[in-house]
C-alpha cells in the first residue's frame, strides 16, 4: 500500500459511512433534535461508523476461519473415542434485528472430532465463528443454530453442541423492562442429538467451570 492509501475494505467502509450520514441526520431531525448543536454535529458519522462495525459479519464467512484445521495422531485420539473439545464463555455482542438494540452474553461450544479423520481446528477459530454471526442483524435463536451448523459442516465432527446465554436490551430498556432476564438457546448436531449422556457430560463441565468451589 503506497502513499497512505486505504485498503479495499476501508474504502468500502468509508463509502458506506458517507451513504449513511444523511439518513442518520434525518433520523435525528425526526426525533426532534437539533443536529447542528455541538454534541450532535459528528454524531451521524460516528453512528454510521458504529453501524458498519456492528454488522461487519456480512463481509465475512465462517469457512474463512474453519478452513484452518489440524489432525490429531491416531494414538492420541483412538477409534471409539467420544472425548470432546470445549470452549466456554466466548463473549459476544450482537444487534437484535427486530428493534436494532444490542444483546450480549456468552457462547459455550463443544464438539467431538470424528475418530476416522481426527480433524480439529484452532481454539481461537471458534471465537471468530461466533463473531462472524454476532456481527450481523440477528435473533439469538438463529445465531445459535448458525454457529452449530458452521462447525458441523466445516469440521464434520461426530457431534457439536452450542449453548448461548444473553441479555437483550430490547427487554431491558423497552416493553416489559425485565432487567434480570437471561435468554438461553441451544443447538445440537450429530451424536449430541442421539446420546443425551454426552450433553449431560457437557453440562457437568460447564458447572465445574463456573463453580469456584470445584476448582
């Protein structure tokens, strides 16, 4: 990149911010605000830049991250194994597509590699998959299923389970105004659907992880 030029992604971001600015100025005017007062003069630009950031998942796909895979040695992961790989408390913030309000929480993921292929991925890649889907206009139920499906289709494990816990600001700041309510959603693929004892094991691991007395 020469002369301080911008990358293609940055150019696209700037173009979208410029397109959003007049629309967001109109929103402020409709709300009854004076868009020329000091505190709001740059708000349309900041707001537009924020919207582009909140939805950056539209320009990314989970396979971009899950194509980086490794293979366990057969001695380390023998046939017949149902040992799982688990990453918990993946923090995320997303945007509710119904009210354009944030919801935020944690994602817990476990998958069981196929002993025939012994394919695994880098642990950070699971966090990146969550971010891909969280950075879109979403509903929690769909996001949960999308994360599970992406892992299932790209790694082809014996099974995968995803649990999402989140607080929704559309319930906190408006409507029923339930400030303590958490929403929990789950998605299962493969052996997690047919062998409930595996989900029980997963839940026990989560409980062990969250209970300091067990540590």
